[in-house]
C-alpha cells in the first residue's frame, strides 16, 4: 500500500473543487484497507473514504488519511431459477456494472444507468432515479467497522434505507466502510416506466417489444438531455433532496400554486402524514434556474443541480447553496436539505 502526501483531489471529485489530502492511499484489497485502518489508528489520523467523488463537497484541505476505494470484483454467489445473487466490490464503477448486468441478462438496474460514482457509494444515499431505488435489490452490505476493522455483514433491513438515506449517513457515519454490496437481481425483466419523461422517450423510439435495453437507452437519453455531464461541466448531481413537508404546509402551498408537483409519502404508524415536494420546482419558481451566484451556476435544464464551471472551492458552492435554500425558505416556508456529504472543514 502506497501512502502519498499532499495529494491534489480536484481530479477525484466531480464538482472539481480544489482540495488537498494530507495523505492518500488507494486500496484494491481488503488486506490493503485493513493496513490503511491500522495506519490511521497508530497515527491517530482521521479517515475519509472516497468512492467516485460524485456526491461530495470537499473543503480545501482534508486532514488525516483519504482512502480511495478501489476494491473490484463481480461474483455470482447463487443462481436460482428466477434470480441471481451477485457480490460486487465497492470500488467498481456503478454505470459499468449496470451495463454488464444488462449484457448478462440480469435485470432491474436499467433505470439507474449513468448515475456517476461507485458501487460502494450506492447504498450510502440509496441511489434512485426514474422510479427505482437501489435498496430494492440489496440483499446485504459487507464492510469493516471503524476503528477496529472488524468484518461485518449488514442485512438490507439493518441498512435502514429511506429516500436518499441509510444508516451509513447517520448512525454508522464515519464508523463503517463498505467493501462489497450483495445484490439479488431478477432473471426476468419487469419494466418500470411510470416516470413521465421516460415513458415519452420510449414511445418516441420504441416500435416493437419493450426490452430492458430500450429502457436503458431511454434512461441514458433522458439523463444526457437534462443533467450536465460532470466530465465537461463539474457538478455532483442533485444538490438538495426533495423535501418532506407537513400536510398543512402542502395544502397551503397547493392553494397558492395549483400546478406545484408533489408526491405521495407512504404513511408511517405514529408519524403525522407528510407530502414530498419537488425541490427543483421550488428552486425554479424562485427564479434560480440558469442563475449564477458567486461563480456557481444553477443548471439551465435542472434547477436541482449546481454546476462549478470555473472549478472554484467549497466555500463558493456552499454559499450558493445557502443563498438558494434561504430564498426557498423565505418564499415557501420549506427547508431544503443538502444531498451531497461535506468532507473536511
Ligand atoms: N422541475 C422544475 N424545474 C426544473 C427541474 C424540474 O420545475 O428545473 C420540476 C419538474 O417538472 C418535475 C419536478 O420538478 O415536476 C421534479 O423534477 P424531476 O422529475 O426532474 O426530478 P427531481 O425530483 O428533480 C429526482 C432525483 C434525480 C433523478 C430524477 C429522476 C432527487 C434529489 N433527485 O430529481 O437524481 O435523476 O428524480 O428520477 O431525488 C441525483 O440524485 O443526483 C439525481 C440526479
């Protein structure tokens, strides 16, 4: 395991903020990860784990040890008549996995095509798009606990998955490093095309039978038209979660803005009923789409995405986010929660 000092992290975060890691090591095996943990413990270094760097905002200097997760591997653990149990290393690229599964006749992930990042990051925020969330397919998550490095396997239930949320963002934040994800994938294709833009795209290009490949292609097309490619315009996807609000506030806003989009939230015993609003719509209504604040630009085609064309630092990004959420709070009384995780600072 090679540990480098004062490493430039700008190429390793899709928002392209300038940042430096005091120390950095890439780990490709469980053994190397254990060595990294031992080093961190011996020298009392704070650990930061980076996957694809596509859902993080990095402060200019990360003290301690940054571990780049590079553990690879795709292994079929079990084959049943209707499904397969697949174990994937945390360092695998997410989109490459989606494409590979499609080629193998393993279905379910096609709606999640082109999501940037790694497999190990997928359960952390329970990635989701076009009507599908990854938790549906997760059987278990494997990893090491911090600081002792004990190997632990968490069932899906123990991962406490929710909308863009999991135990890894909460109770196990900084206490667990995901090393592999075990997915249960069906061998039969069941299309999920309830999302209007996806349905429209499929109607436009689909003449015959609806295949998983067609859904995959449609998702790629819709994403490419609406979301900026981080390779050309630095960004970290949706910057805010879609907010859950009280039924009272929802009805109040619905009266004022009858066209406001909103979504059902499954009722939970003992919890007052909630309604999910579209953060993109609120930000757009507040006039932010296409606007520049500091040097941060709100994307022209999706108000939920902040872009960083001039590759400026975390402070500028967070200031723009703060200005947007303050404005949305003042206009609509809705509190926006950030989606990416902030490292350092
Ligand atoms: N809208 C606007 N203005 C905009 C964009 C959208 O008014 O600039 C409206 C749309 O018309 C729609 C509503 O807001 O009625 C919701 O927009 P959209 O359907 O584009 O989805 P979203 O809720 O903004 C979520 C995910 C995306 C995912 C899409 C598609 C979150 C935080 N974001 O966005 O995920 O790709 O749905 O399923 O849940 C990501 O997490 O990085 C991400 C891109």
